[in-house]
C-alpha cells in the first residue's frame, strides 16, 4: 500500500464536527488525527457495505450449502502458494 495521500474536502454538520473533535480530544488525539480517524471510519464502512452486499447475494442459499461453498473457497486459497512467499 502506498504512503501517498490525497486531500479531500468534505462537509459535515456542525454537530458532527463538534462531536468528532470532542471525541478525539478526550482521547488525547491532535488535530492531525482527524484524517486518520476518517480514513479508518471509511474503511470500516466499506467493509460493512461489502459484507452486506455479499450476504444479500447468498440470502436464498441454504446455510449448509453456503458453508460448503465457503469451506471449499478457504481450502482452495490455503492450497495456493502465497504471492509474498519466495
């Protein structure tokens, strides 16, 4: 992953701004930590959305069948040589 950053301009409500900055201040975080907090929040939200999307695509599949598909995928992945190995 690259260390390069991109500057965003975002707008939030005044209440959200105060709440987030107060939260960070109570934990001893500085102004620059706001960017890290936002990046972490975005990553978690993307993961949450991705999981919800995946769940919806398999909602009609019986649980046992879904578990078998997952087990097969995990087994196949574990048998593949790691691209970092070597």
